[in-house]
C-alpha cells in the first residue's frame, strides 16, 4: 500500500528533470498520473521530443497508470484541458503539482520585455491557470492537495533571474492566499523549493551534468512532494518547504527555520513518520501567528 493509492495526480512540466522524478515517486506511491509536458526547450521555444510519453512508459513499467498531456499551462484553455485530461482518464483530480517552467536568464539592464513576460506567463500565470481549473473540483469533493513549485531565487534572490525570481516569489504568495481560501474545503496548498542538477540548472553550474553529486540528484525531491500530497499531510497547509542536500527545510517569513537531515536521503514514508517531530513544530497557520492543529487536536 502506497501513501497515494487510488489518488489521481497532475504534474505539470513532468517530462524531464525534477518534474519527472516527482511524477515517478507519486506513481510508486500508488497515484494515477497525468504527465503534462509541452516538449519544449529550456527557454520555452521549439522542441521535437516527446518526453511526456516516455515518462508514461516508465510509469507503466513500474506497474502504474499514466497518460500524457501536451498543453501549454500559460494558455487558459489548454490549462483547462490538462485538468480535463485527468477527469476524462481517471474520473477526478486529487493532487496538483505545479512544476512547469522555463528560463530566459538576463541581468536587469539586459532583459527585454518579451523575456520577462514569457517566464512570468509560464511560471506565475501557468500556476494560476491550472489551479483555477482544478480547485473547483477539489472544493466540490471536499479533498485536494496542491503543491506549487517555488525556488530559493524567489525567496532569497539570484543574479540574472529578475523574471524567474519574480515569478517564484509570486507563486509563494499565491500559495499562502490559496491556503487560507481553500482550507475549509479540505484542500491544502503548500509550496516547495526543490534542488537538483537538471538541464535548467546546468547553465548555472557548468559541467555539473557530467558529475552530479549524489545529494543533488533530483530524485530526492519526490518523497517530500508525495508526503505533502498524501492524507498524512492534512494538517500541513500554507507552508513553504525546501531541500538542501539530504535536508528538508521549512521557510517561514522567507527565512529557514528548521531542517530534518538523514544521510543518503529520505523516503516518503520516513518523512511522514518524522515530519511533525521537527518541521511540524515550526509551522504557523497562513496569515496568523498560531500553530496549526495536528490531527486529533481540538481547534483553539
């Protein structure tokens, strides 16, 4: 039995890199998947491969179920189609991981308007678009898990990434607002800042693709996402989490407050068993300076 048996998940931008590893982990935990990937290059242009179909094959080899979707998250109708694919294929949507993204890095004085707009459209508007179509279904059924992928670039800044940083900070802000709005319907909304060497980071770390340190393997992000997407994380809402090496951290007010470390990484089951002992003590309810109630506790 996996943490996500019987659940239906959509992971945008999951044909490669971190999104792919998130999707594979959700499948290992029993979820049925919609693998959304437009198959474009890192900058959002071109592309001739079919990574979405390839990941679906990998999931089928694991004994899971998955279907591809090629919609552009930045376009309203295509974002709706991503959610429709889940409903038509598997009957509903329980989990949404907003991971799709592109890069067009330039310093402020060199960045053109089109480069700013393109990144904002995919990351920020794309996260809004897909969530806007998924949330009513989750609200109606009284259950949902939304995980938005943010970045340390948005939480702390990074040279040459004005557009990306703005989008990722905006995603963190939307996360906090949606957590407040959807909590009473049984829908949790959290943000997660991953780490890992992928084709999107090799420009920042030249040569890294040829010698990936074990702790920078993108597969280590999947277990935390699987936990946040599970019933065991019903009390985790409006939180911004991240990963550094083999340590998962929690950000409150955009500063690291605590971390849980384990040599060689974590499984989703281990995170579920240890989360409250460390990270859970540092959670605050969205917009309020009070701790969230744990399962079984009475509301204060």
